[in-house]
DNA sequence: CTAACGTTTGTCCAATCGGTCAAAATTTGC
DNA sequence: GCAAATTTTGACCGATTGGACAAACGTTAG
């Protein structure tokens, strides 16, 4: 009731232009943060005038809000897919791989999310303590089951999920640093394959020598 | 020559007030980002008027620059300490522990750094490709030596360092999310001990069951 | 006391910001 | 073609921003 009608009933032009604006806003917001971005920047990136943009989104915050709502769904999709069918280690390995692919293919989304969290998540705090916590708690139960069954080592499921998030999203959020440190040779397109190989080994075997 | 005199020759009051301003600016910048922070906010946090603040730092950027320069040194100190003396696994374990303690004790510094990197590191890019890369390459050689000696498993030293950075700084940069997901019970002060235990196990043994 | 120096503040400014509005241009339904 | 509805724009507004500046304040050495 508070967020307007369920069926926005938009024209074809409205849908296209709104999509154009959201795409431009993702680019601008993810690199400058919310307060660091201006409506003019977004309008220019979308190829339209500022008043024209404000015809489709009345306030700057509306753009950001729409962007965040869409983002969370796609962003949590890989975790939702983590299921009890199949081998646990394989399941976890493919979750890590999927998350790393998202960091590679959707770095702007990752940075937008990181920006929001860094600043204390003022706009999505309820979602974190609600929807997100519920989902993670749910998956923690699944993982605990695997531990009880002796399929994976006993450890803390919540921190395990955190570590997967941290290591994979690092390649999107800290991409500049990763490329700078790896240098021109190793910092090229192959860095994600290297990361995938490393992470797989880390999460499966750790660092202790085989002997 | 381009950065003025080597000895700024400041009075006692100047040193104290500059320190006060930097402390206030760390608080403000780390929570709002550079563009999201105003001189007025920093001045108020430092308990002085805006023109008075501008008497000690002529431009907003000067405060940020001074802050970043100091930050990098202390931030990289744990990695510098990573040495060839002592047992490799112990050495790595204590590096992880030190980094996690820094995330716990200096979260504002971590967020300030994360903010800068997220936005493409416009102000410290030369440092990343220079000083930072040199240091990491140096330590990568040390780690490679451990691998050749059979002391730790063979893997990519650079990505190993990335994963330590990512997992430890996650508890500072994404603190709001961590606390929200862990909930009121487990999200209290004990979360860093839990994280330390988990990370130690992850980096040493991975997830494969012991059997 | 007073001159010199370092410190603090009130006032002001130009630029930029998010957002409004009425009018013009365009598309759409008939 | 034409009228209604939709889309686009130029001009504008008040608020906020980073920063300048001169005057005032305080302190200290002589």
C-alpha cells in the first residue's frame, strides 16, 4: 500500500527509458557512490537531459532504490541454488565458481552493493537483517547437515559463507588493486582463472603440505 | 621539490590541531566517503569552525591525502613483518591473526582504504602499482621458497595474499552485514574470535573431512 | 603598554547540487 | 488530419558546497 500500485502500467517508451537510466545509473553509482554521483552525470550517461531523466524517476533516491532491489535478487541467486542434492564438496565448489563468475561478469553490481554496505547500509538494513539473514541461516542448516554426515570438515557455516563472499567479491570490489599488484603480465584476463584455481585449492585442502 | 619543505616546522598548537582534524576526518571520511563528506562535518567533529579548519588544511583533498599517506604505512606493517624466520605455517597464521586484529581495532582505516579502492583508487594508484606491488612481489618470493621446501602446499602466492586480505578486511568493511546476518546473539563481541578460529582452520586444512 | 605573531571567526562568494515548472515537441488514438 | 496524451527541453530556484578574506581575538616578547 505504501509503495504505490502493483502494476505500474507503463508504456513501451517508459520501460525502455527506465532501463536505459538504470543501466547508466549502475555505471555512475558503482564508481562514485550515491552521494558522489550527480543526476547530471547519470543523465549524460543515459543520453538525455536532467529534467527528462527526472520525468522517469522523480528523485535520485528512487533510481538507487530500484537498482538495489533488483540487485539483491540476482546477487543472492547463487546462494539460493546451494542445495542438498549432490555431493557437498562439489556443491560448495560450484557455488564458489558461480560467485567468482558473478564478480567477473557483474563487477559494477558488486561495487554498488559494497558501497552501500561500507556506508552502513542505510537503505537496505532491513533486508540484511530480514531476508538475507533468513536465507543464510537456512543454508547454514544445510551445511551443518553435511558436517554431521562427515561429508565436510566441521567448522562455522556462517563464517564459511562470509569467507566465500569475501574472497570472490574481492576480485570485483578491489579489482584495481588486484590488477595493480599482479602487474601487466599476470593482471590480464587470466586472473579469474588463476583465482578460481587458487580458491578451489584453498577451500578444499588448505595450505598444509600433502605429505 | 614539488611537495614543499621537508621540515614543516609547525608549532605545538598546529601539531595538536592537525592531529585533531585528522582524527575527525578519519571518522567522517570512512563512513561517508570522500565526496560524501563535507568540510563542515569534519570541522564539527573536530570541534572547530570551518574557516579554522581551513587554516590548518587549505583544501579538503589535503586532509584526505595526509590521511591516506599515513594509513598505507600502518596498513602494510603486518605484511612487512612476514619473514623467513620461524615456521612458515606459524608465520602465515600469525599474519592472518594480525590482519584480523587490525580489522577489529582499526575498522575506520580499513573502510577508508576500501572506499578509495572501490572508486578506482584515483589518489593512490601510483602507490599500488609501485610500493605495494614491490612489497607483495617480495613476499611472494618468500612464500614460493616455503613451497619449494615442502613447508606449505604449492599454490599461487599472490592470490593467497589476496585471500588473506579479503577474508580479514571483510570483518571491518562489511561489519554491518556480518552483524546483521549473525544476529543479536552471535554478532556480539565474540565474532572476531569465531572468525579467527574459522580462518585458521580454513587456511590450514580447508574443508575436506579428516577421514 | 604595545607591537608582532599566531589563531579564530563571521561574512561572503561562485559553483554545483537536486528538483520544479511551464512551454514546446513528439507520439498516439481515432 | 487532428486532438489528446505523452515526452522533451530551457530556464529557473533554493539549498549546499568548497573555499576566500579581512577583521577580531589571544598570546607573548620587549
